[in-house]
C-alpha cells in the first residue's frame, strides 16, 4: 500500500497536468548521475603483473538538483564498493539565489580553495587533492559572487563531514574529500577566495585563496590551528588549457604529550594515511581539446598534469606525481586513459604513508588506468 501511495504522490507532483500559472510555482527538478567502471594495472602490484591488471566496478553516482523560485538544492551521492568507503555524500547543499551574480549555500558545500573544481585534467586530480586542498567539501555556509570580471567566495565551516556524533568519536573514514582524522578534527574554518578574469580570445583567470581554522584534539581537548594559502592562474585559448598553482600549508595540532606534531592523519575512501603537517605544493597542468570523428567519439582531450609536494621537514622525502593521458568523449560516455607516475604517492606506489615521511622504496612507480563512465 505504501508503494502505491508514493507513486500517487510522485504523479501529483511531477506528472499531473496543471495550468501555466500553477506550473510556474512548482519546483524544478533534474536527476543526473553516472555509472563508471575502472581498469587498473599497477607495476608494484604482483597480482596485477600476474593477471594483467584488474577490471571492475568503480562507482554509481546520483546528482539531483532542484529549484523553487530562488531556493536551490544541489547534491552528489556516491556508491563505491565497501573497500573504498561504500556510500558517501560528496556534497549536498541548500541555497538561495539573491540575483544572477550572488547566492548563498548551506550544508556540505565545496571549500573555496585553489583552482575550481580541480587543478588537473586527469582522473586522479592534482596532488593537492590528497592532502585535503582540492575538491573537498565541509559543513558550513558559503557566499558566492560571480561577476563579469570578478569572482569571490567567503565561507565558514563548522567542521568536516560529521557522521559520528559521540563526544570522543574520530572522523569517519567513509568520505570523498580528504580531511584531518585520527585524534584531531577540523573545526571553525574560515575560507576566502578571489578571482579576476579577463580576455576574449584568450581567457585568463588569476586568483588567490586563503584558509584558516582550528584543530580539536580528542585527547587533550585543546585547539590547535591550521592555515593554507594559494596563488593560481588559468589560461584558456581555443582548445588549450593551462592551470598553474603554488600552495603552502601548515597544521599545528595540540596532541597529547609524547606524540609527534610533524605528521597528521588524513582520511578518505575508507583508508587513512599519514601526511606531512607542513609543506608547499607546486602544480602545472596542460591540456588540449579538439574535435574528432572516430565512430561514436566526438572529442579528444590530451593532457599532462604534474604535481610536487615539498615537505618542510628535511628528514621527509618529497612526493611527486605526473599523469599523462587523454579524455575521449562519445555523447554521454566519457573515458579517461591515464599513465600515472608517482613517487612517495600513496595511491601511485607501494608506500601508503608516502605523503608523510615517505616510503622505503623512494622510487617512481607507474599505474596504467582506464575509467569509463556513462553520464546521464
């Protein structure tokens, strides 16, 4: 009986014909998403060398958006395998559109830091993503202005995604964007970002980002601090795209006596690891997109994205990644083909704590990856 009731309600809301004036007051709703599969051959994985890699399920995602008058809703739900965190909300916010240039977002909204949404072209993002400084969303409120030349965003985040609400609960590992974890939690974070864009044939966009917040330690119940700053520039000319960014960050946790403060735990995708508490990040990404006529394929973008994590601690080994590849588009189907090289990079080598002190191998490793998805 309940299922028939739900169908009837859906019919009344979205199907039942109404007059033109009545229709204008109804919420506007769109439901998108994707289904993706992934092939992975990693040179450090003995099983991959024996089997020739693995091909399997990546993610099923749902992307609902809605609006009612000036009220907005935008969300991204992801269903990964259990080993990679299972179900997670990438972002989800309720907003209000004051006018075409200004809006406010409340909820789990993207942190305005660095090139948006990513400083890379490839499937693996830029190296800043793996230390929580790219494509991350937190719980708070954000004001966004988008003008002809100036864009800026101001935000306050009470904390990262909070899934466990007990007094001493650590941050859950089941999340999309990397956040501080273990015995520390991100709280009371302020972000500001400004872009200036210009040009017609050659479009350029320069910006600066700043972040400052606290780190609450579950053992000492004291608040440490953290900050990050970035300068970034983008250039777009015909099919060419260039993205460059320089970032510095530092985390100062108030850990219990006897615990070090040069490493911090971060987590995402169900798997925490160690990260250097202080570092600089340099990234440079270059891509070129052009039309093709290869059967169903209509466009091809080739790219090379380089990232360097320069740790302040001289005893730690720096982390690097370089991803060369292409994006093939055939209607709603997108295919990333990447050759990813990593050194002291957790996801591109055998050294899981490579972003922290660095790994024992301290050498370059390669991963050949194909990700194919149908987007609707």
